[in-house]
C-alpha cells in the first residue's frame, strides 16, 4: 500500500466529514486545524481499519501531526503486515 493512496483516502474522507471540497484539505496542515471531534476521528480510524484490514489505535489521528504523517505511518504498518 502506497502512502499516497492512504493520503488520498484520508483527504477524501475528511472532506466528506467536513462537507468541503477535497481541494480544501491540505495533507501538510496540522490535523487539529480541521477541527475533527473525537467521534469523527474514531469513526475515521474505524473506516480506515475496515478498508485496510488492519487494526489501528483509535488515537491514530492524534498521534501524528498531519494527514501525510498518518498516511506514511499507516502505509509502513501495512507493509510490515504484508511481509
């Protein structure tokens, strides 16, 4: 799984949660700037778990500063799983 693919997925889903254009979701902006509530963040991680068939901590989006950082981390976990 490439980090860019995970990043695109995250940007799309965050845009849907916030009801904005995906173009408004900068992967390098701090995640806290998007104002996701804990319910939204937990739901996002659960959907990511389901899509990638990997168990991720519910705190994932709070442990990494940006969408890109989350995507890089998740892609590395998937790569380790698939070895």
